[in-house]
C-alpha cells in the first residue's frame, strides 16, 4: 500500500489542481449534485474532510455559518488557505484523519473523495468519530466517492460506502449511484423536505 503523505506530495509537486476541479465538467457536475442534495440551505458548522486546494470549499462556504476545512497535505492547505482567505467564517486546518479529528460538534460533515486513501481500520475509526461529533447536533453526513480503481490503496469508493452503511448508526436518507461516483446521505432528520415544509 502506498504511503499517503508521499502520494499527495507527488500529486501536488507540479500541479496546484491535480484532479482538474477548475476545468472538468465531470467535477463541476459532481459539485453541483453534491450541493443540490443538501437537506438545508444553511448549516451552523460544516466540517469538510479532505478539502484539497479548497475549490469545492468556496461553494460549500455559502451553506455554513462556520466552515472548517481539513487536509493532511501541506501544499493543499496552503492553496486552500489562499483561495479562502476572504471568507472570514472559514477555517483551514492541517490535520491527519482519523487521528486528529476535530473535537467540536458539526451539523454537516462532508466526506468527499478521500476515504479510500485510508485503511479499513482507519475508516472504521473515522466513522465512529463522525458519529460522535454529530450526536449533539442531530446532524448530517454527505459522502461522495469515485467508483473506479485507485492504484496502491486497499479501498475503493464502493467499499467505502459499504463500510459506512455497516458501521454508521445514523439513518440513511439518500443514495445516488452514478456510473462514476456514489453520493450517500445519512441524517438524524428523517422527514423529507416536503414534510418539513408542510407540503404534504
């Protein structure tokens, strides 16, 4: 299995946008889908796990009174901090998951395109920490991952979502199965939006 820190150091060495967030319609469409399936227009405190260069974070920031972005890579943190410097309600922190998981509660956690870089045991520990941090807020987890093979790591997107289904003791709300990526939402809020807005 590849060393995670060295893997990301190589990715960012000569490229500030190694996944093409700014250019690819694939990334733009996926970003729009993730934002569209949010169950509220605004959250009190969002945690984005694996913020990379902060490209998605700048859109997510519009949906939170506070946004905490974390990533393990030094270059990614520098890029995200620079991109998000005008957002006074956004904090960018260098942290390695799951060991350095933030201690405060969150009512929305976004786990996108990073969990397959963990080992299975690391992911199970992360799931437990996510659950603990959402219990106080009765919050929501939005999870999105690429479904194709990732060389050098033991997990893939389908296995990540399978493990979350198995270990997260929060009701599942929504699945979106694109041929290229999965989106799942788990939340304590079990009323649909139509029910919440008294449309039915």
